[in-house]
C-alpha cells in the first residue's frame, strides 16, 4: 500500500495522505491464509487496524 499511496501523492497534486482510503474486495467469505500459514482472520484483523475496509462475498 505504501508504494501505491506514494505514487498517488507524487503524481496527483493536492492529494493529502488523509484523503486516501483503501478497500479490499474479496469474492469469498474470508481472506485465504498466506503460504506460511498466517490465518486469514489474523490478516483481516491486521487490515482493520490499518483502516482498510474489507468487504467479503462481493461477487
């Protein structure tokens, strides 16, 4: 997210970090676990702590 946010701020004059918001759209009812075994629920909680809007069952 940092790279994407940095690009938006760099290339679009007038956008401030507080203007940005993030939404993760997932077709299933959960985020799949990562290959190293991090449970999807922990991923969802971590995203929530970073103010990411996570939406499930969006298909």
